[in-house]
């Protein structure tokens, strides 16, 4: 066995914790990079392959330990070699992603990305095997380290970026080398050399770091992304700004054939234009014929709230409307930084005296705000191509019934809630959601149609998720009072003057399903069923606005069946043994319940903490630390008796049910304290 000494055990525990921190941060960084290369939903595969890597490392360690039980020095030397390889493996993976051109085969990236997990699995398995007498303490520091890592990654990506975050975890894992060695000698001086090398790398000039973060070969050559599409079409373009944070990679793209516009992208997609503006009011007249300007042509327009201003286009429409107070709420702080970085190009619109910009989630902002707004404006940021590639089950609390009700409740007298949609699907679901939200305020379904107007941008472009609809970039205007005849006539006149097509305007242009709903020819349920896609309103409990068909549900059912079949085939021989079968069912149910509780809590806390990344980070940290504490208490004789082995799950079930019931009450009375925000 590897030599055990009292002093070394403490070093061992610190080493495990340091290693766990670095591995957790690495996993999150990996999800960020893969998301930037492919699309968001591919990142979920990272967790599966990280566990696979840990398992492979564990198997290799088990076999070596089995074949070299008496060779203590061999085991010790081999373990040190693997530990020294950890920081090097992080840099290796990052370098590979940097130099590789884009490949549609995700395994090209996933397989080498598993290397640190394989090494980490080897190290952890070796240590758990050799120090099984303190396994509860080892699990404790392992989980505590992962919990600390979940918090560290949030700040490291925000303040250091992806390159320096990799350097940071390389340093942390190098420190783990020092902890792991019982008594260092000259033989292990390489550990200090590795640590020194990564410490010195901190002082690499920032301009070199910026160039590296911008020019990831796997990202800039991807045809799945906006920049790659532009280049492949033959146009010349340049990424002139890049910033990574815990939320995304944000780029600003300059296209040579369009000197008056730059493109702001999030993870290479979700494009938002940044227009050239000289800061003069006269230069805003060109926007007054656009469909986006129509809300400013009638009614009050002094106080404006824009949720998701992106590159600043929606700010320009508010400025063109001579609005006195303009508030923008952008969830991605890097987008705000990008717009401010190019202030000479965009007229410094985010720093104008009548413009205030906040870096947080729009729903979180509106829930805390006590202000009333004449116009609340949202441009729908998800592109149709993104929807086709896995966003159907992406949670979005901006477009739920509860969200629209909150927006409507924050409108001033005769205020307007405005959505710029992509196509017929977005538009129809927004209309259905608006009717549901108005119904919660006591407005009948028939009456609700008098609160809604829909105008289509006059375009011959097809934009309907592969369909043939000519509806493109429709504008949905929802009032908190019925449209007056004068307002309807003015809106129709302004729409026609800008060559935009009214689809439905109360009293002025009443056609289509909304007309039949108003006249009572359709019930609301029949209205919902009358479309070839799902427009049932999303709610906070099921916040899947972009789920327009049942394909996602079928995929989940198929996936569940495949997983259950795989589990059965894998463990079928063990299920024949009575005691083993009980253990498999017990721990299988325990693991499933743990994940379900984790996912539910993350979802519940998004609105409370104001950001999905914040929710993920703090909930995960709490669960990991709690699990670590449970591990250290594992030797408690109270629950170790056979008759009491089922008590902990029962207690967890009771606490979970009670906690979920009182959570909304806790949120209600503590929300105003604003303990945690992202600036």
C-alpha cells in the first residue's frame, strides 16, 4: 500500500479538494466552449462523457492496483505522474480546440476532452482504494471542492475569460500535486516546475490572450454560426471584439460590404444588429417607416422599458420617438460591454443622459420594479435556426403567461406591451399568451381581442421554420385598455405609410382567427387547436415557449425507454440476486430523486436569483456541500442499522415536499432584499 502518515492524510484531503475544484471548473468551461462551437443543447452531453471519463480512469486504476498490490513505490510513482499530467491535460485540450478547424462530428472534440477526466478518475480511484478507511472524509472534501468549484467558475469566467480560467485551474491542479506528495524529494521537483510554469503564464500580455480568445479555430470556421456562414457565402468579415463570460461568448462582427452595421452574436448565433449612428436626432428619421417604430406613432411614449436591447437597435427606435426616459435590461453583460466598446460607431447610445442600461434578466427586473412604463418592448432573440436544433425544451421565463401579466401590470394608463416576433409561430403563441394573461386580469376572451393588434413587415421572405408562410417579423401590440377607434385608425394609417401589412387591428382591420374569436365563433380552446402547430401558452411551471410540436416529448419518451432498456441489460445478471437487486433499486431511485430535486430547484430559483447561471451555480454549490456534509456524517450509527437504512430517503422526501410548498412564500417575502444580482 501507499505509505500512510498522519501528516500526509491532511495533505491528501487538501489535494482531493483542489483536484475536485479544478475538474468542476474545467467541466463548466468545456460546456461553454462546446456551446460556442455547436449549439446550446450539445453541452448536456458533456456531463455524460465526463462521468464516462472518470469511470475509465477508475477501471485503469483498479487493474493497476490489483496487479501491483505489493509494489508500493510503483504505485506512488505512477500516481504522481498522473497528478503532474492533470494541469498539462487542461492546456492540451484548450490548445487542440484552438488549432482544430470545425468538424460536424462532436466526438472529434469530446474524446480528447475526456483526457483530464480519465486522469482525474485514475487519481481519485487510486486514493479511494488505498484510503478506504477514511472514505467518508474523502467524499466530503471531494464534494466540498466541487461545490467551491461551482462558485469559482462563475467569477473566473466573468473576470478572467476562458483562457485565463484554464490557466487558473492548471495552477490549482498543480497545487494539488504538492498536497498529494507525502514527502517531496528532488525526484518530485518536477511538480514545482509545473506549478512555476503555470504561475508565470498568468503574466502573458492581455493582448495575446484577447487574440487567442477570439481566434478559436473550431469556432470561427463553424458554418453553424453567423461568422462562419458569412465567410462561406464569399463575403469578407472580421471578428473585431470577443468576450467570454459565464453566460456566453459574445462577438462583434464587421462585414466589409456593410459599413453602417455590425453584428453582435451570442455563442455565434442570436444575432443582434448594431447600427452606425452619429448621435444626431435628424439621423433617426430613417427608422420611422419600420414596423418596429409603430408603437411610437400613437399614445404616450415618455417612459420606455426595452427588454433585451442587444446591439442597441431598439434603443434607436425609442430615441427616434423622442422618448424621455429609456431603460434597457440586457441579460448578457458582455453585450452591454460590446456596445459601449464601440461607442464611436453607435453614437454612445448606452451612455446617453436619458438611457439607463441594467445587466440582468428582464423578468427579474420587472418583478422588482415599482415603475410604470408607457411602452414595454421585447424583440424575440431566438433565431428560427436555433429553434430547429434543440431549443424546444429550453426554459424561457420571458414569454410565459405570468411574465406577460407582470408586464401588463407595469404599464401606465393606456400603456403598450410590444413584441417583435420572427414568424407566424412566435406571433400566434404570443397572441394566445396575451389573451391568457389578460384573462387573469378579468378580461373576457372576446374582449381581449380588442386589446391586441398585429402588423406584419411587408416582406416576401419566407420565415416560418421551413413552412411557406409570408409572415415575417410581425409586430404584436398589447394594450392594458381596449384600442380606441382613433388609435386603431392611426395605427393602420402609419402601418400602410411604411408599407407594412396589418393582420389584425381592432375595429379597423378585423380578419382571421382573432376576428372569429372576438365574435364568439370560436372558443379559446378551438382557437388554440386551429393552428398546425402548438400555441398553448407557456407558464412558469412549463416555461417552454419554443415547443411548437410534440417531437420533443416523443424524443424524451424514446430516450427514457432506451435508458431503461440499457439499465436492464447492464444489470440483468445482478437483478437475479435478491440483495443486489434491492441495492440497485435503492441507489438507483436515490440517484434519480437527487437529480429531479436538483433540476426542480434550479428551475425554481431562476426567477428568484435573476439569472439561470446564478441559479445553477448556487443551487449546485448548496447541494454538493450538503452532500459532502452528509458524507462526513455517514459513520453516524443512528442510520447505519439495517432497520433504519430507509429513514434518510423518507426524511428527504418529507423535507422536499414541505420545502417546495413554502418556497414561494419565502420568495415572496425576501425577493425585495435583492441579495444576489449580476451587474
